[in-house]
């Protein structure tokens, strides 16, 4: 595919544009994808005779960059006050949706002290309306505290707590029906990757969401390989990109072309201030879900601002 056949957007606005030709190529065969990928790199290379006179945004979807900070079961009132203060004073690129997910017990504290620039997510929610469910937190309660999002299907819920695909799908459907956005996590374990089952596992987890939800309008998919979470062993940009392309392809085939284009597919697993820019350059990486590094305000801001590496210099 000649680099000149790519459609060049007039300027950077929001996220990305894609030519129908590139779209077709990305959603077809992987080896072909790699050739297309090389073409895109050529477009951005200053030595290329096909060099664009204007900025090229190397993105395959059409959604806004999205970065979530998953604080997990960390923090105290004091450490969270410090984190909020660091986030409030950070400079964040405008064209990014930014969300943090504090432990439930600190959501109220965070909501009342954090800038409105950053939305708040729950880390989990009950599968239906609240009631006699000891230890659970309902979607209604998250909304009452001002949450806009909830993380569902995180691997720690799947593999430590034992939540199953179907149950997670029901949770997503209920949260969406009440107006919360869902950060829908998927990802394979190391042994599944080594057995060549990465796509099978991710597609099965995606299908459980797809079977349960009436619409994908308010869903962000987080691809988080379990072997990369909290291990310091980040997926390479190519490894992540490969799965993101496959996820987008799955959505296109099984849901719709529009959903495949609009749905943000974010990467999670040992993302930090040092690796986020390289990962963000991949066309199908639409943002990040960050654990450990989201506990440090300045580093989280660096990750949010890695959106700038999407903007390939003209
Ligand atoms: P990590 O966690 O960034 O600490 O690897 C990511 C996540 O679990 O969402």
C-alpha cells in the first residue's frame, strides 16, 4: 500500500481519522497489517518522499484518548489528599478523557477535592439494584457519589475473586442501564498466551460483554494481559497493538463497523511514565488503564500527556 493513499486529516482534532483503505487493511490479515504499519511510519518519516505537508494522526479508531488510573486497594486519607493535590496542579492535555478510580471508601473525599477535569470511576459494582448484599456497592451508590464510570472484569476480580464472564457481562449491562460508563477489562494469562490462546481468551471475554449489553456507546475496552499487570513486565508496543487490532476486528465482525471505530481500546499492564509514549504511538492503542503508576500524580500526568505522541510531526 503506497503511503500516498492515506487520507491526511487537515489538522489534529480530537483523535484520529482513518482512510477506508487503511481500515480495510487493518481489519484484514495481520501480516498485511504489518505492511500497512510500515507505510504509516514512512508517512511520518522526514526522509520519505511521500512526506505529508500537514500533521498525521496515526490512529485507527475515532474515539478520544482515554486514560484511567486504577488505584486498587491502596491509600489512606492522607496519601490520597496528596495525590489529589498533585493531580489538581498537573497540566493535562485537553484532548484526553481522564478518569481515576479510588477505593470506594475514599470516593467521596476524592470527589469533593479533585478538579472536575478528572472523572471518577468505581472499581467494581454489584450486578443489580442494591439491597441485602453484604459487602457490595451498588451502581446507584456510585452514581450518588458522582462516579461516571465503573471498571468491570478486571483480572483481579476474575482470577482472585473468581468472577465469571457471564456475571461480568450482567454487571456491565446493569451499570450501562443506569447510565454509568463501563471500563470493560479483558486479557489473557501467561499460560494462555504461551499456549497460543490469547485471541481465543480475549474474544470469549468480549463476547460475554457483547451478549449482555444493548449498546457499546458507553464502553471502553481495556486490554490488560494478566502477565503484565503489576509485574513491571509491560507488553511490547507490537504485542499490545496486535491484540488491539484483533479486538477492533472482532468488534467490526461481531458488533458493527461503527462500534469498532468508535470504541476506545486502551492498554493496561505496567504502563508508566517511561513507556507510555512508545505504546501510545501504536494506531490502535487509544489510551491506558494504569495501576501502580497512577498513584503518583506527576507520573500519571505524563501518561495522560502521552497523547501528544499520537500527533506525528509533519
Ligand atoms: P499496573 O496495573 O499498571 O500496576 O500493572 C494495571 C491494572 O491492573 O489496571
